[in-house]
């Protein structure tokens, strides 16, 4: 990228005036120039802030049942009303965001971890190892998602954040694994890998010290896209009753509780806010992902 | 071509074998079985006896590999077994659910293609103009809304507020026009839209990107300089070339829409494969779990195969042998 950047500058004849900028700096500049990506970034920051600092915005405990105050309409004390169990909707919205974001980010990171290790080994070694490992990926890509999740949840016999993260990453890894394999296959042909081989570096050192850092830009894009997908997936699973238990506050859980035929019509204030939060989160993460992809694109002009 | 298709179909067998073996193992790892529910039935006095007899009848006492072999042998004879929870042939349950899911998924797919591809083409032909920028932004917005959230908004707006369309089931019960074509279509619109909208956005973005790569090529300029109308160039010359990656995506999506339908079916109480799968898994109804898994897997695999075949039709340069 640095060479590319220099090349670009040489073309415009600016090499003398400006000092050489690192590829990271150029990427950052490109990212900052993408207005939608920056807007997405700040929206996400705001969402993270209100969920992390939830106690500042609401005095209520999201898991404390108050049977004297069920199904209240919005009021000064309860800006979004309360639900059928007397939970304060605003408290559940804010604290629920913590859970949703944590689960989505953790699941994305875990999926990437599996994907990088699996794809890295497959792509680096090639040959029959690659062939065998990719056949298995093909099978898992075709594996029906819902039965698999149901079976895993039944086997673990509990539901909760950790189980959900495990289940999602166990089902979602084949896509990233195949993607990372493609990248490692390309990197394997690079001169610096040949260089590392000639000075006698071990295979694992080459994979993790030399090749992995060069996949960071693709990884960042993949992680952000996955986070967006998993926010929706987690909410969907919880909505189906297959994700988080209803005792844990979450956006999907709020939707699931408020989406019966009576509440949906009469209490839009109980389900529209979590729906909007889900959309807003996914939208901002998608814009960030788009921005990152363009920013890291080595062909992009500075 | 025929030999290619046959070879591909034979190639599905190992994949299906591995998938069903994994499901088989997972299914038996799940705690409990379907017959344990009988202990909750007050009319059965000697529940333990009955459960034992039922388990023996279903062959659950045999070693696992034996059970799997029996299942495969039965499958090859066209027998999917009998559901534990409904005591009905699995084939009949599937025969009832599958058409409903297919109707939903195919309608959604048609909406996606009819709306997404022309939208992408129009965006690309007016690249960076107001139409392109605004609809592209709108597409990202649509793409960011999970289909089940869409479903809730659609129900709230079109069923509850405007009272235009029904929000559950496939027909209106107890009215003279129940089951009419119009009645069925009115029940189909909302779930199909909810399933289709996020994909429309995805397809329009995909089409836009592909079209932009094709539109600068020489043959397009030649077509224009021959004096062809813009619309003809766009739909005849550009689309034919831009559509190729979309076909591949379409093949992948057939399976995706099928499983995406699960959530939508749940919300609209649409009696399809999704409901069948979920209840079978929750009730440990082994024959139904295996059958639904098989159908989901076959759909995905057939989708990929159909995509490859369509690809060869759309692009004469691709030859399979």
C-alpha cells in the first residue's frame, strides 16, 4: 500500500512537499472522508454510550418485576411505559443493548477466530489438507441452520449469552473460513513469505507473524459486516424463543414479548423503540463496514 | 450437459450422507425423547410400560448405527417413517407444509428479482445522479432491517393501522370466499414482502455494481453508436452480461430464503416447514427432524446446482463436461 501511495503521489508530483504517510494513516484519512461511515461510527458510539451508561438515564432495574405497575402507558416516571411483567421498557431497552452488542461482537470475534485458524491452515498448507478441510466447509455451508441451532441449544440444555455466542459461532464459521482461506492462498505467493521460508522460519511463525497481520484489513471489514448480521440474527433467535431467555433484557426479547396481537396494536411504544435500535445499530455498523472496505482498498485513490 | 447434471446429483450423496449423520448424532445427543411426554398424560396409567413399548416399536433400543442404516434403507424405499408426536406418516406432514413454504419462498424470490434487478440497472444507468444516490441509500437502509423486524412493521402498518391485509394464516376462516385465489394472495403479500425486502436491496446493489463494470465496455458503446435506444441497450446488451454473478447469488439464495422463511412463518403463523422443523426439534420427533433436515439440505444443494445450470445457459462461454 505504501508503494501504491508513493506511486500515486509521484504521479501528482506532490512527493516533495508532503512527508511519506503510512498506509494506516492513508486508510484513516479515506475513512474520515466517507461521511456516511463517520456518521455510522458516531451513531454507534452514542448507542454504546447510552447502553454502557444506562444507570445515568434510568433509575430502574431491568430485571426487577413490579407487578403493581404492569402495562403502563408512557409517563414521566416511565418514558416508554412498562411491559406485562412490570419491567420498565426504557431500562430494558438500554440494558438490553449491552447484551445485544456484547453477544454480537463476541460472536463475530469468535467466528473470525475459528475462521482465521481454519482458513489459515487450509490456505497455507494447500494440497490434500486444503481439499479435505474445504470439503468439510462445503458440507457445513449446506448445513440447515435452524435445526442445528435447535439441536445445540437442546444439548447444552441452557440458554444464555455464552450459549448463544457459542451456537452462533459454531454455525457461522464456514463462510469466514472459506474467505480467509482465499486470502491466505493469495498471501502464500507473496515474496515476503518466500523470504521467511528461506531464512528458515517455522510454518506457524509464518502463518501467525507474517501472514496474519496482512489480513487485518480484510478481517476488520469481515468483523464489522458480521457484527451487523449477528445483531439481527441474535434478535431473531431470541424472538423465536431460541436465543436469550426472557429474564435477560434484550431487544429481541422485548420484540418477542410485545409482538402478540394485543400489545402490538395498543402499545407501539413497547416494541417500536427496540426495533428502531436494532435497525439503527445494524445500519451504522454496515456504514462503518462499507467505509472500512473502501478505506482499506489498495486500489483506492487517496 | 445431461451427464454433468447426473454427475452433480451423484455428488450430492456424500454431502447429504455427512449432513444426515451429523444430524442423527446431534439428535440423539439431545436429552429426552418424544415418548417421555406420555408421562404427563393422565389417561395413561402405566406410562413407563407404554414408553418402553413405544421405544421398542420405533427401534430406539437398537444401536445407533443400526438405527441410521434402517433409516437410510427406509428412505431408499421412499418411506420417511412415522411422526412420533402426530402419529402420522412424515411424508404427509411434509406434503402439507412444503407447498406452503415453497409458495412463500418462490413468491418472495419473484418479488426480489422483479424489483431488485431493474432497480439496480436504473441506478447504474444514472450513476451518481439524484435517483442513484437516494435509492442506494434507501437500499442500504432496507438491507439493514432484519426481515422479522420488517414483518412487525408491515403487520403494524398494513394490518393493524390501515386494516388492508390479514396478518396470519394462509386463508380467512369461516367466510364464503375462504380459500379463493384472492384470499390466498392477500394472505401471501405481507409475509412474502417481509421476506423479500432485505434481499431486494441486496440484489439492487449487486446489479448496480455489476452493471457499472459492464456499461463501460466497448460493445456497449458499439450498441449505442449503432443508434439503439437506451432502454434496449440496457436491458438487452448490458443486462445479459451483468446478470451472470447475480445468477450465482440467486442459487445460493434459494436455500437462504427457505431457512429465512422459518422466522417469517413463525410471525405470520404460516403453516410451513419452519413451524414443522421447530416443533419437531422441540418435541424430539426424530423422523420429522431427519426429514426436514434432508429437505433443507437438498434445497440448498439443488439451488446451487440450478445456479450452475442457469449460468451455463446465460453465458455460452461456460462449458461443463
